[in-house]
């Protein structure tokens, strides 16, 4: 295995990480922004008001996108493990 293959494998891993985590992160970001705007408009500064909606949104996204996320990660892992013999030999 040469350095180019190692860098390609690492790059693919980081791309998969970003692809799989993006739906949850973007949803939590949007919900957090909406809650912050609501808190600023109403001057209600309760810690649980910003935490609970983010958790609920993250769980909802994981429930909806979870199967896709899991299949994407399994496919990546299978490709990576199947490429090991070719990299060694």
C-alpha cells in the first residue's frame, strides 16, 4: 500500500463522515437558530428551551435518515475491507 492509497482511503472516510453526519448537524443547527431567534424575540432565556428541541429534532432525523446512514456506512466499510487484499498484495 503506497501513500496515495492511504490518502485516498482517508479522504473517502472523511467524505463519508461529512455525508452521513450532515443531515443531523444541519437540522440541529436550523432548530437551534430558530429557538435562538424565538428566545431573543420573547426574551425567554430558559436552558431547556434550547436543548430539548435540538434533541427531539436529532432523534427525528435519525429515525428518518437512519437506515440510509447505516447502509451508506456499511457499503463504505465493505468496500474498505474488500480493498485490503489488493492493497497488501
